[in-house]
C-alpha cells in the first residue's frame, strides 16, 4: 500500500435539518475488489465526548485498511461535537439519534 493510496479523503458537510454534520469519506481504492471499486461500505459512528478525539486516529487507520479491499468508509461527527455545527452543551440524545 502506498502513501498516495492511503491518503485519499474527501471531507465535506452533510446539511441535515438545521445542522451541518462534518464527515470524511474514504473511498475504496481503485482497482480493489473484483473489477469494481466498491464492494461494500462502513459508517463509523463516533463515540461520546472525549472518546471522539481518542478514536479519530483509529477510525482513519480502519478506513485506510479497508480501502484496498474494496470497502469505502464514512466517518462523521454528531451535531455539537467535533467539526459539526453547534456547541457541546447544546447536544442532546434526540439530535444525535436523528443525526444517525
């Protein structure tokens, strides 16, 4: 696996109701799988509060490990966490359930 193959990421925002959710899409590596780039996908739902920051690196490593096998990964921040809009004190379970 080359550095170029593992560094492909597509960060963007998902407009969801009155919120903007930050997400990073890690595509399947080109030429992976059986002739088609994407064989499947994973959505990484980040854990709560400070654990979000502690798992970012692992989510990236997971996405980079799955990519050569034809598996795309989407990692996103719930509203009021990470790079999504809102302040943490505004967060509530109803919004987070709706985000997912």
